[in-house]
């Protein structure tokens, strides 16, 4: 299947792409509103909540703007390379989950992954008074510390 055909099929089958699709597919987080779909031997993640997706997108946009130095980005626009997108998505969510767990909140981490992105963001917004009140400095530190899978050595 050609890449253009796949993109057309993807847009038709997935009207709202999950903002954290890369982190979900990498097994770093789960979400109560995310639904996995198989498309042409590939996996995709759709979001079932328009309001939830808008909030996730706003949070990730703010995090990306604040984490440019940690991600070693010169230009803030354009798509991120895969490894940096995972670092931003998973590192940011793990940092936020760690903050919430430190405050005595429900344990959002299970086996090193975020249990429910939607619930975590809702609880964080309630606790900190919205996205603007989140302690992004601490979350960006978690993004900087995050490391993805290690490369396997070739033998």
C-alpha cells in the first residue's frame, strides 16, 4: 500500500487521532478514551473525546514550548523526530504523574507507565487550577531525564 493511500485511509478511519499516540503505542501510557485500531498492518490510536483531545493537545503544546531546551530544539515548529516525540509525551506524562503521586493523589503510575492520561490530566487541572497552574519546571525536568529504550547491540 502506498503511503498516500494509507494516509487517506487513516484520516477516514481515525477522525480524532490521539495526541499521545506514540507514547500509547510504545507502551508508556494508557488512556480511558483511547481506542486502538489496526490499519493496513499498522496500529493507530483514536481519541473518543473531542473535549479531552483538545485539553491533551493544549497541554502538550504548552509542554513542548517550555521543553525546547530540554529537547535540544532550535525551531519550535514542525514535527518532532520519533525519539524526541516519545521523550516529550512519555517524559511529560511520567513527570506529571510523579508530581500527583507525591501530593498523595491516586497512584497514576502502574509498572512504570501512566495508567490513564485522561484521568491524570483532569485531576492535575483540578488540583492546580487549570493547565496554566501546572508546575512545568518540574515536568520539564522529568522530560529531560526520560530515556527511551536502549539500542540493542548487533552481534
